[in-house]
């Protein structure tokens, strides 16, 4: 809160505001300070005398309008103090914060009123010490300005939150710790200042001095002053004038200048303006966050400039040694990748061996049991179980026929090392080339080790050549349509990594990248070829494929900087290869959508709440908190019909998990459906409800237990969302007119654990209804 302190100090005296008033320009000033900076204008400079003499309108020539004119820049209500024909001759002074302050032209007359409220001289003018706009006071003087009670309250709370040791308010340099507080003066004193400024004699002898802590409590407990009307001091504010934008009393409405204005209830407008201020603060908070990030960037730039300021004559031998060390490290990394590939292949094969062994043992047991059943001579007993056994045998046979006997991994190591670019770079290493290089950026280099595939998304990464001295202001990524057509721009920006979603199945894509700056664009990089697989296998999302010897499979999963959602996401296995681009193509093609029968995906740890616990290759989730937490699927859908199921692995103490779809910016720390970014069904052990934007509808009997299955059907062709429990539709169609990009979503707490099942066909009951419709 210390950063707020400057907002709480008067620009004239430099201390915390005392009885602040609001000027028409919305700035604040202490009432006593306002009295001190009043300036009396000569009679000849008053607006009345100027109009009487027929002189032109000056910066201070006010129109005879109501008080609303004081809030308009178009009126003559504001002007610069320097515009006075006869400026005060009294030398100006400076307040503690550097604002120029003009002392009064004459001392205020003696009166029985308090100094702040005493009548002011005729034609008195007050100039805002912050924006320097001036205003000639009317007959009410300073009483015509409303008091800022909200600012007083903020100052009280701020002072109460300060350190427990209260400081003296009258010490000139380093304030000492206060020993007493005068309840009448409302000032904290140390012993020397109390003896000097508050001697116990005369009228001050009747003042009550209390300990500082008791004085702070009495300040906190003092009743808040009631806001009264500036025109009718005995009336409290009760309504709000919409036209004048100010609180008014009933007397103003009955006989004052607000009688014909639109008014609204004070409480309703109070809540409305609080809401508007909160919304405005959200935008300001974003700007402040960007400013902090920008400051971090600037500080990093300072560090980078300091590092780059080192003389370029930094030893050539040291640079060459660094290149050799980098080559040795790269050699170790490549060997580690080979070992990792080796371990991965062994793990996949051993897992398949284990899986087939268990399945074979189950199949053998079923066969032996069936043979024993065939030996039975009881026809009726045999017929009672024969149908079930026949179905089990056929089902087991079908399970063996779905690619189970196909190896998931090849024995070849599909890795080859292309060192020609590095050798070429070494041969080109020359000081003359570095000094005379073209102002156009160098051609970017695609980083194969950073590229990857996931579902039907392709992540591409690139960088500037190590020896490039010409900075690039941005990059342009181009992709063709998957059918050998023309290239089109899919990303333009400063990032060096981009993920493209929604690629076609069984298609070959060509990708290329170029850099640009103010001078122009670089040459295209080598073309990266992406071959998506057919829609036949879905068990692995990022898999190396057998490719020709000069092709490198891209398998590393990396975080991406920019995502471009072109089409709905479906899982495919892909591989890339590198080839030179023979020529450049134009950029006017677009990707066409392709409806796939099923979608495969898992939960996304990157976007989930930190309390979510993942297991089973991110297919099983639970939570460490008793509060509901949200987790999304990795794949977003914008077209087609998609169905997935979740099985309840654990269900304790009757919680209310929620299942459905959501936007990627849904709130992660509340139940799914509490905001307008999610559409969900939450269910307990007896019944369920549909919920969107915290609106609960369609209570339906039937709940869940351990082992239950919840199905979610998102039909973006018909724009509907439907739920199922144990293969039966739960209630009517839950939501209609759903459009946009949706991610599968679940919210749960620590009493629930669920497992995701994807790649499922649409339920038969829904397919039949859809075909009839």
C-alpha cells in the first residue's frame, strides 16, 4: 500500500489530506489549503465587467450556465492561470511536492466561522495546483465544493495499517515516536513537540491527551460524517442527478435547479459506479501487468547491452574453443538421444509383450473352459450358457484381430545425422562477411529437435543462424493446403515457435519460414515436409515413422509460443522430412476441413489447475484439494460430432463432479459451469443438474457411484450438447446453439477420480435419432 501514499497527499501542503474537497476538475485539495491559495481578481477582470464592457471572451470568462458547465472542456469554465490580464504580483512559493502555490492577495477577514469556511472575498479565484485550471467562486465560496468523504476513509484505513509505532506529526526532520495524542486537536505529539506546541495552559489545558494507541482506536471508532447537500446544508444526499452527475437532496429536486433533471436512487447508482470502476480497474490491471513485464524486458535489455558492450576483440581462440565445446556437448546430446530412443523402443516392445502375454493367458483360459463345457452331456445346462460363451469367444477373437498382433515399434533406428549445414557454416566463418553482411535478415534455420507432432497438430521451431548479425523484426510461416497447392501465411510475428492445428489425414504438407525487417525479407528456409498418417491407429500421439535415410523424425514435445487453430483437432501420427525448396509459391489457398470418425486425446497438464493430479498417461485425474478444480482436454473441437466417456474410479462422501465442455480461458478454481465459459452437468449419487453461467436447470433423477460411466456428446453440426450416464441419456438435450471452439472439461475434488476414454463412436441411440431427424 506504500505505493498508494502519493495519491493520499495534498499537492499543496504535501501531507495527508485533511477535510479534502473535490474541485470541478476532479482533483482534490485540503480545505485549509484551498483557502490559502485563493486569489482575488480585480473587479475589471471579472466576467461581469468584461461582458459589460463588451470585451472578447478570455480563458476565464465563465458562461452563466448551471454548474454542469464547470465540468465541460468546451465551456469557458477552465483556463490557465497565466491567462489573467493582471496576475498576482505576490511571489509564488512551492509546496513540498514541487507544485507552485500563490498565497492570498489579502488576509481573510475576521469572522466567527472556522477559517476554512469563512466567507471569501468577492471575485475570488482558485487555481487547481495539479492541472492549473482556474475557477471563480460563487457566493457560497469553498462551501460550494463537495467534500471527499471516501478519500478521508481511505486515508484513515491507510494510517491505521501503518506500523504500530506512531510518529509525531509535528517533527520537522526525522519524526520521533509519538507519546500522546490530543483528542481535540487530533494530532500525535512527541514530548518535545508537545511542550513546544501544546503547552498545558490556557485553552489547551482543557484538551484531553491520551496514549497514541488509544487515540488510533478512537479515530477508527469515530463515526463517519454524513454527506449533506452543498446547496441545502441541512439536507442529506438522497438521490443522484444523472444529467449533472452529482448527488442531490429532495429539496434540490423540489425547488432547485435539478427539478427537471433525470434522477435515480443513490444506492443503485452507487453500486453501478462501483461496478464500472471495478471493470475499468481490470483493464488498468492488465496495463500495469504489461508495464511490469515491459520493465523486466528493459532491465534484461540493460543486462544484455552491458554484456554486448564487451569489446569484439574478445579472443578468437576462445570463440573457436567455445565452438569445439559446443560440438562436444552436441555429440553427447545426440548420443543421449540414441540411448533414449533405444530405451523407448525396448519399453514399447516389452509393454506389448506384457499386454499380449496377459491377453493370451486369458484367451487360453477361455479356450480350456469352453472345451470342458463341450464335454458336458447335459443339453439344458449347456444351452443355458452356450450363447454367452459364443459371444465371449467371438469378442475375444475380434480383439485379437484389431492390429494386436502387429508390432508397435520397428527394430530400425530411424535417425541420420546431416552435418553438411554445420560444415558449410564453418567454411563461411569470416570476419569480412560478418562486417559486410546484407541488412536483410539471414535465412532462418528450422530446429528439428524442437519440432514435434501431437494429435493432428504440428509444432515448428526455428532460429536465426548463430553468426547472423542482422536482427530480424519478425518471421513469416507459410504452409500449403496438403495437396501440393499454393502456400499461404499461417503466422506472422516475433515468436520463434508456432503450433498449427487441424491438419488433414493422409496428406503431405510443406512448411517454410522466412525472416523480415525494415529493409526486406530473407530467403525461404528449407522446406519441412509433414506426412500425416491414415485414420487407422491412435494409440500414440507423437511417434517416429520409418522414413528414408535423409529424413529425420520429430518426436520431442515442446511448449509452444503461438497457437493457430485452423481446424478441429484429431489425433494422427506424423513424420517430417527436410528438402530444399525449388521455388516460391503465392499465398492464396486455405485449408479445407476433413471430418474424422473419432478423436483421440488426453487431459492437458499445461492448462489445468495446479491441484489436479495426473496419472495413466494423463488419462486419469483426481485432485489434492477439497475444492472443485477444473482440467481440460488437450484437443479443441469446432466442427463435427464428438463423443467421449469418463469412468468413475473412486467416489467418496457423495461429491458433485461436473462434466462437459469449456473455452480455454474458463475459470479453473470453481465448479465447471459457474462462469459463462463452460457448459456442464454436475451430478451426485441421486440426481443431476445442467449448469452454465451459474444457472442450474433440468434436475434429473439418477446419479453416479464408483464404476459409473458418464458420456459427453458434442454435436457441432446440430450445435447441441447431450449427456449420458451408464449408456442412457440423462435428461433432455442439455444445451443448444453452442458454437465456437470447445475443449472437453471436468471439475472434481479429492473425493473423486475419473478416467478418460476417447476415440469412441457416437452412441447408437443418438445416431438413429439423428438419421431420422
